[in-house]
C-alpha cells in the first residue's frame, strides 16, 4: 500500500509516520507539507534519503498541482494539513477556508482523478460548538463557533459529496482535543500548555468558570486512529466518527486540577470569569467501538510523559568535558 499524508510533519503527522512505516502492509509513504507550521526535523530518524519507503514533497494543499503530483500512485490519503488553533482563526477566516476547505477540495478532486481508493479526513469535535447535551454523538447537529470549525464541517460535506461523485471510500474523523508529546508538539493545546506552565511554576489560567467540557485524546492514540482508518477502510464504513473515549471527557477546571495534582501541588489556578471559555462539548464515542479501534493512553499518563520530556537531561548536556 502507498499512503500519502498531507501535513505529515505536524503534531499528529510526526507520530503517525513511524506508525505507518512500521506496518507490514505499507510499502511507501509520501509526505506533502509546506513546512509553514512545522519543520523537517520532525522527519529525523525515519530513514529519509536512505530508503525509498519514505518520500518528502514540499508543497501546499492550496495548490492543486502540488496535491496531484504528490498523490500519484497513491492508494490511500490521510489528509491532516490544516490551519489549526481554532480561537486564532477568527482573525484568519479567509486563510482558514483557503487551507481547510479549498485544500480539501483539491485533495478529493485529485483522489477522484487518480483513482485513489480511500481518503481519511482530519475533522474535529470542535464543530459541535456549545452543546447542552452531555451525550453528543455523530447524529447531533454541528454548531460551529469559529472559522476553523465551520471550514471543517464544510469540508466533511465536500468529502461526502466526492465519495458519491468519484466512488472512493472515505471517512471523517472528528478528533478530540489532542495532548501529549510528539516531535511536532504544539503548545496552543490546553493540556500541553498547562504542563509547561506548571513546570515553570506559573499559574494555570482558566477562562470562565472552568465548567466547559472537552473530550481529550493522546496524540499517539490519535495517530493510531488515522492509521487504522487508512489501512482498514472496511471497518470504518460511516461518513463520520467521533474519535476519543467516553471516560476521557473532562471539564477544563478538572484538567487544571489534574496537572496540579501530578506536577505541583502548590500551583495556583486562577479563573478569568469574565473571559469567554469557548466551545463546550461532552462527546459520545460508542460508534467508534464498532471499528475495533480503542484508545490506550490516559490523561494522567500523558501529563507525566510530557513532563518527563521537559525534565529529562540529555547525555551531551551532562557529560563532563
């Protein structure tokens, strides 16, 4: 199998690539990335330049020619490339739609032209907005509150149309909020940011009263979900799946308390009650169990592992001259 990963140098992609290369059924992986929000460093240790199993192409999903060129001879596409950081997209609406929607249009158009068998699209539970239900499943109507979520929902719709138009398999994975270490780790995600602040003895700032809900998933589990959907399309027949675990829904104030409990009992937690806390969604993941995929990591493990990455001193810094 030949797999194309768009945005493969990013937070999830840099964990996903070694997982794909370790799979016996994967002969070749192509990475398409414009390196705007990532770095070639995230490809280190994967044998780039020494094996024909991994190929990097610098390109932009907004450019159809870049997408088609990278997709040639591909069986499956995992489309991760996106503008991320939902809150920041209020000031980047046009750019967000250019990348997150128009880029997806280029991906599905090229997939149809080149007879790709399967497209796995990176969507987000963020598109549920501020739902009052504590049991949101895939039948719940989305209520996107920011351009990021709007573009993701529109891109899901376009993928569904393209499946009927071109006849390929495809599914959208509405991913929980990621956390945990990866070579391309991001710190505009609440768990990762709280861990960094805790280790630098700075207060954890919670917007609003902290009661807003979010589902969370370790980046290793998120990558495994994309791999599973890409390599086992028959197990993922539905148009969309919420991806996470029912016991991994947390209120943001609980996240702060868990970081405090794991890393620094004296850490101050402050509340900015006049600040808008953003979306709130408590998500049901029962449909996901039908695929045979399950998550493996807990939030406490992720907090400890990320802290270990910060606090472990490398040999070259500790060895004597």
